C-alpha cells in the first residue's frame, strides 16, 4: 500500500438511454426518470419482449467526428467515440495536448458490433446477394476491439489500446485494469470505460431464449425494470457508453486539472460455478468486494453507498443481497443501496462504467439515486436491505462501491472515494 500511485478521475462522458451528457443522465436517475420504452431499432412486434432502453436522439457527428469515420464504425463504436470526446474535452485535453503523454485506452465490451454481424448475415444468406455481397468492412467493424482502436486513432494515442471482455463485468474490470496500469507507471493517463449496442433482433432473441428479459410489462415499459421487487420478471436490455479520463494524481495536479473523485480500490473474482447463473450464496462476488476494500485500505463501515448490479432477475437480486451480507457484515443493513438499472436498463458491457459514473455523482452531490419500481420488496426471496425505494435521498457520501456480476461467473468491484489531498 505504501507508495502506491494514486489514480483520480479528471474527465467524464456518457451516451445513455437516460441522457447523452453527464448532467442529463445524472438528472434523470436522480429524479427517477426511466429510459425504457418500446423498441424502435427493429420490428419487435412478433417478439415476447417488445421493450428496451435505447439511446435516443444520437448523432455522433455532434461530437466532432467526421462522417467518413462514422461510416466505418459500428453503433457500439460510435457510442464510445462520442462518450470519449466528451470525457477528453471535460478533462481539458485535446489531441494536441495528449501528444507526448503516456496515455492509452482500455475499454470494456461484451458483444461487439452485433448490428454489423446481423447485416452481414442477411447478405450472406440472401440468395440474390451471397457471401461476396457482404459489406467489405464487416470484419473490422464487428470485432470487439474496434471501438478502442477508433478512440486511439481519434487522439493519435500510440501506447496500449486494449479491449477487455468479461460479460457484464467488462466496464468495471476495464476501469480496474486501467487503474492498475496507471499505478504501475505504465501509463499516466487512460481513457477507460465501457460500451455496448446489442439491441437488435438477434440480440433480443438470444436473451429471450435464456428467459432473461422482462416480457410482462410491454404495455408499461417504464415499470419493467424492478430490481429487488417481488413482481420482477427479468432485466431490460440497454445500450450506450460511459467513459472516464483516469489520471495519476501528481500528473493531474501539475496541469491544474479538476478532480472529480479518486479510484481507491479494485477487486475481481470468478465464481467458477455456472456459465449463466451466479453462485446463489453470493460468496464469489463477495470475494471481489473484499479484495477491493483491502486494495483501498478501507473497512466495510467506511462505505456509505453501494450501486448494485441489481438486474431485476431473481437469481441476481437474491444472490447479490447475500453477497452484501457476506462482504459488509452487519454494515450491510446500514448501507444505502440502489440499482440505477431500474432506469437505464442493463447496458451489459457498459453497465459497470455508467454505474461508476453515478457513484462519482453521488459523491459530488451527496445524493443517493433511487431504485424505482420497488413497490413490493421480495423479502421472502431474501431481498431485505435498504434499496432506496423510489425516491432518492440527500446524504453525505465519502465512499461509493459498485460491483458488476457477469455471465461466466465474472465479478468485479470498483471503489470510488471523495478526493482529499
């Protein structure tokens, strides 16, 4: 612990179902506004699930990105490019000022260019077209590293440009790995976060076949994501990107950067149990949280706010509650907990990144966002903690924790604390 380089957040950007700027997104979740609505990105009329949390009013060219570059970028890449442009500008950097800086890119993504894959297959199986009428850039546009590569090219960053894929834990793992890279001295600055765009016919059908998506609230979509509620019936698929500029503290101070918060700790684990289901007792995820607390040199009692993975599925919500009781002990009963997925839906590989952003804002504004739609807490299912039901609360937050639990048993936890000299 002694001598460890400190990592701070100096820039933030977001493209999301609840807003395409940090202020818009935060004000939405702060006020309990849902971004879930009927699907418009494809014809879902024959699908059991007809709702999703889509990004709205998105035009990537508003962020200084040329149309010629847009044509070569899948939707998930466009989201990352736009969120990165916001974060870099917010941090007071530019392509020119990043020149010569030990800066890299580390992004979490789960699925890649699903829209590009689906479009390619449509041509491939069309007897009037065939395999050689597929779009020629299908391969470079669909692969998961394409988003990070495009951001590297935007800013001429020639150090590492990595993509990390650990399912729904990808965004959190990316932030943790970026923190470790800065701590190690390999980088001084890292553009890091997550991005995802999986709302298309193939993506929704795939999750539907797993019985993972909500199908009972098609007529009232804003009520569909209801973490920890007895009447929940699955998660709601979301999309978007959240990006941070992470920076070594002395490097940030030397240039007079504004500091939003400090990344204090990171932990990761794997359940080694099931390809889709988490360990029911929560012990696997608890290991990641305990590791993050140890990394941050904090006690469980130091934490005021926990942003839950809170997917609105029975397996997650009960298991995550069990995890909190293991990781935080008696303090779990005093924690302010909320699942912002009740409003944003589940952004899959970008989920942990946007939830980390809400942790930063909770610290900056001393405010706990609510878990909306929590009308009938599933006490019998073990969901018996304080989930900040329906209305947020004003209260000081010095330390916030966000955990993400992904398919394959991947668990990740990031700890963010108020910056102090």
